[in-house]
């Protein structure tokens, strides 16, 4: 558990944006709490009616993974859209530059 | 004089392109011919330049949707009144442009699509493609309650209002069917005119069998979801207001307004 925290802390140094780093940190912290107070997980499991406590942990992990990948898909779609727009603007600008150069007779490339 | 932009999306079309550009420039010397080179790996860009066309050279492949949209964006920025989409593979013939333009000039529609199937035409598409087009046509009929015989046709003219709308919002890689839906749902009037098309003149179609199936599926999903989407405000409200009385009574289907558009 400490290892997870450490890794996240390291990655946070500029390789990961703060919002994501915070998310992973929170996840690591939750795991840490569970491993320090062993009966907490059991209590939580009986509270929601799950007989085998570790499956609650698994459920949480899967849910988190699902939500995260969903979030990434959305983020990726947005980036793709922005990327497309940038490419279009760039190409149109390139044409304008070319036209301007032709007008001014400047054929420097 | 109305300014016309002819948008020729081209992906690896060096074989056909110079003939296409030549034909367009001969028929429509007053129009601007704009080739959108969609990240071709062949000499498409240079062929276009040598042919005397304007060239928008995309840095990488965006797909036909992104390519056409680049052209529309250019038309929007440069104040063209009419944009014509004309495929770079030689399928469309310059002779067929006139009827499309004439239809648009009547002023009771925003988009004119050249259809191969409005009446019997000489065009014979491969069976699989015809089946796909037929299916899409049925889907359009169900959603729009109107007959669109050739929703995949890429031979179209847009007026200024449609240009402005599509420059901001145009579907991705297999956009023709979806764009008809989006346009209609946003209050644009789409009509079809019969055209003849030739089989492609050379080079290769970008659509292979499996891709076609994939696209088909994707388009259906996109259309299905799109049908539930709330429409955005038509960006041409002033235009609407101007010919409010006359136009949509005549067109037979009033532009749909959403609650959001009133706000």
C-alpha cells in the first residue's frame, strides 16, 4: 500500500496532472486505511450485505476502473475534436499564408 | 454575383484529380475550386496545385467528414454564398452541377443533394452498396418521415446558412447520412435532385467491405442517438425571420424549435 502511494507521489512530479494524481492518491489512501484497520472492511461488507468481504473491495476496484475509463473516453473524444479543429485551422492558415506570399511576391519557404 | 466554392475532398486521388479540377474550372471559371487534401500519401497535393486549385493541405488524415468540414470552414471564413461538395474520384460530373445550383437558387431550400435514385438513372451501384443505401434511406424515412432516396450522396450544394452551421458541427468519418439528419432536425430544408453519376474513374475507394459494414453500423448508431438529441439553435435566425412567412409554409415542414433555442 505504501508502495502505491510512493509511486503516485513520484509520478505526480510533473508527469501527471494534479487532478488525476489526487484521484490516485485518494484511491491509495482508501486501500491504506483498509489494510491498517482490517475489521473495517468486514464491518462495511456486512453493512451492505456482502458475505465475503474481499469481494466488496473487488467491486469497488472494478467500479472505479469503469468510471475512470469512461472518463478517459470522454476526455479523449474532446481532445480528438479539438485536434481535428486545430488541423483544419492549420491547413486553412497555410493556404492563407501561401496566398499572401504570392501576392507580395515573396517566395521564401 | 454569388460567390461559389467548390469543395473537392481528396484522399490519394492523384489519378483522378487533375481531370476533375480541369472539368470544374472549364465549366465554372468564376467559382473557386478548393481541394482538401486529406493527408494523402501520394502526390494529390501537388496535382491540385498544378491544376490551379486552391489547396487546403491537412497535416494528417481526418476522414471525409473532417475534410469536407475544412472546406466549409474555409467557405465560412471567406464569405462564400454557396458551397458545393464534389468528390475527387471522378464520380460526379460537372454537367450535373447546374441543376443542383438552379434548385438552390429557387430559395426554398438550404441544401440540395444530388441523388442517384430520385428517378431511374443509369447509375448502377454494386449490390451491397445499394442495399446499404436502401437501409439508410428507410431509416431516414422513419426518423424524418420524409423520403431521402440517396442519403449517402456526397454531391451537394449548401447555402450560406447551412455552411455556417456545418462549419461548426459536422459528423465524422462517414458523414453524409448523418448530416442530412442533423440538418433537417435543425430546421434546414434538404431537397434532392436527380443526377447521374459515373463509377469511380480510377484509384481505389477508401471503403473496403469490412469497413463498409463497420460504417453502416456506426452510422446507424450515430443516427439513432442523434435522433434523441435536442437540437441546437439554428445559427441563421435572422435569415429565418426574413422569409419567415413564405418559406416554411412552402417547404411544408416548419423549422423545429427547442425550448433551449428560445432561451
